[in-house]
């Protein structure tokens, strides 16, 4: 008689399995912290510049360490948006389905005024305070940072235009309303942008989409648009800024999802992009066919109109990349402090401590540089210096922070070892996300071109930059030598010969170094200058000069457990 097969793991199997699967020496979970309260550098800066925003920042900072919201970020990226062009009866719907976690995240971000605080506050330094919120939100989920940033910039286009006042009011609402309804029936609005076309990329002058004038009335000048757009993120938004060729050239138009009579506008989603990162956020190709729209600004001046919005989104990407870097640093330090190697916490191993300290000063400099640009935006209307500085510093800081983020996150992945390369680990998601901001709203080359263009067009921009850097003279001899040499280069004619990145990198590092001297610790500022500005600096993390301050720099940057 045949005996049934029996596994050798019978009575003793549970005990043996438990013994072989006992979990030892894994890093502690990164939750239960406040990304604002525990961030000394950010908390001190906000306390100096906009103390009234401290409570708002603390409330949002708690979300970054909230386990439930962290899991929502994971779910929103794992269960990606799905395009539904038709319903089950065959009606064209052109809609995108999101996992509930996406809506949970959107409600949290919009409810905490990440998109609107700059425009709604009655206190000073609104753009600075709003940048602090965006910095914190980018430590929660970067995909939602796209719609919050677009809404922030969109208000600039709505302001002062009576036909768009209803859109302005609903865009400013600290609320999220995902229902597909005409704007008059909604509590709040989400705004998108559809600019890029496949033949032109960043060269918006190559726009092939056309728009025909259809009349004037209570909605202002209206047009019928026909064309195709290659990139349109958040295609379920309530309205979209777009560009089209009109009688007078490229013009800026606003496309609501519904026409004034309440019927659905002709806005057709062709497909969703299968992106490397930013998976939670839907990006699409869309088509206009006799689509109803309203003129924004002057006909034929559409690129100029859009650039006034882009100045704000570029600031937001400089801030967003700094926030992404901060999240990666938080995860790396937490891992290194709670996992041991060779008999001690990894963070105490000399080489790892050097790497972590190097990452910490880079993260702080990225934050301080971006927040200095936000302060300049606050002063654009009232200060010539701030206005001129903003025109140079915004593209410079957008270029450098976005350029720096991928290599920064790569180093943070290394801190985690193999665990960091597994998609269950949030740092792996950041690794895929990090390159994107350098592409959105102008690539690195375009940002460098804009810096040169600003100084070529108005020499006062160069003068304002040098004046800004000279504010910190006398605090560090190496800094003085660097900015004197840089000022000499800027005073001379600089050819557009392919070396713009070298010049703009030096500008960005000088701005960051000045802010480190003004707002960082002396030890961190001196190490930043020695490793970034002096000629013997090496382009690799973990090459800081000897300093007894390295462990203290790491401890200061450790948000968790603070």
C-alpha cells in the first residue's frame, strides 16, 4: 500500500521556520516623525522669515511621517492611472481612473494649501511660506506635486482677468473636488497645462495647433482650437492652459472641460504615457477638434504669457527637487542609524558618516538656495534688486537642484544597499522620480540659456547677482576668492560657446554657499565651501575634508527621532 507523501517539516516545521525567518538587524521603519518639526534647518529658516507659517508647516510636516499617508503614496504608484476613453455603452468619456489613494493624497495636499497659500495669505512672504509647504509635500508624494504646482502658477494667469475670476476663486480653494462638472457647480478646481508638441519639444515657437477667432462676449475673446499636444499631465483637470497659432502668432488660450452651455468640450485623451517615474500621476497625449477656448492675455503674445507662469513652476521644481532630496536623506540617515555593520550603527562608520554628512550639507544648501529664490519672488513687485535677482537665480537654482537630485538619490540608494533597489523601499521610487524635474518646464540646457539671456538682455541682472553674493563677503576667505573670480568672469563678455553649464553651476553654488553662510551652521558652511568652491573639491559624495563636526552634522539632519 502506497503511503501518502509527507513533508519532513511536520511537527518541528513551525519552530524551524520561525528560527530561520527571525528578522534581525533590519532598519527601523521610517514613520511617526514630523518633517518640519524635526528639520532644524527648515524650522529655523521659517522662524526667521515667516514665523506666522510655522503652524501650517508643522501640520503638513506631520503627514510626511504618517504611516497611513506613506502607504497611500505607495498604493498610488503601484496601482497606476487607467485611461477610459469610452464607457460600457460606447459613449466617449475621455477620463482617467485613479486609485482611491491618489484622491486621498490630492485632498491632503490641496487641503493644506500647498497650491494656494502664496495668493491667499494676508501676511508677508507668501511665496516663501508656500515654497516651504511645497518642500514638505515633496517628502510625501511627488506625483501630486505636479497638480499643486500647476494650480500655483495658474493663478497668475487668472488674476486681473474678469472672465476667469470664477476659475481663480475655485483654484484658490483649500479643497479638492474630483467630480466631473462645470466650474460653476464645483467647490474647487484642478488646473492643467498642455503646451508641448512632438515636433517642437521645448521650442514653443514651433506650435502647430491652430485657433480661429469665434467672437467676443462675457467670456472675453473666444476661439476654436484644433491640434495635438504631446504632453498633458493631469488630463482630468477642470481646465487647461494651452498654446495655439492665431492670426497674430502663438497665443495663450484656456480650455475648460465644459462649454458655457454645460456640454462637454472637445478634449480627447489619446493615450497615457508609460513613464519611468512619476507613476501615480497621469500624463497623456491629447487632441483638440474645434475645441472651445478663451484668450488669456494678448493675442500673439502667448509665449510671453506662459513664461510668466513658468517662472513660478520653475521655482516650484527647484523647491520640489530639494524636497525630494530631503526625503531621500531622511530615509538614508534613518537606515544608517538603525542598522548595524561591523559592530556599530552604520552611521558611525567613518566612511559612511562622511557620506551622510556630505549629503546633509548638500540637501540643506539645495533647500536654502530654493527658498532664497522664493523670497526673491516675494519681492519682485517692490524691490528692483529682488526682481532682477529672481530673473537669474530662478533658472540657475532650478537647473542646479534638478541636476543634482538624481546623483544625490543614487547615493542614498547606496546607503540602503540591495534593499534600496527593491520597489517596496520608498527610496527606489525616489530614484525613478529624481530625473524628472530637470525636464519639466525646461531642461538643464534651457535653464542655462535663460540665465545667460537674462544677463545679456539686462546687465542689471548680472549686477544684482554680484551684489547678492557680496553680501556675505568677509565670512570665509575661500568664498571671497570664489565670488571675486566669478564676478570677474561675469564682468567680461562670455561667449555662448557651449560652456554655459560651467558658469551657471558656479553661480548656483555661490548662491547656495552664501545662504549657508547666512543661515547654516558655521561648520556646515565651511565644509560646503571647502568641498564645492575650492579647486580641490571632488565631484563625489563622501570626500569631505577631515572634521570633527561630521557626526554632529548628521545628527542635526536626522529628522526621525528628533
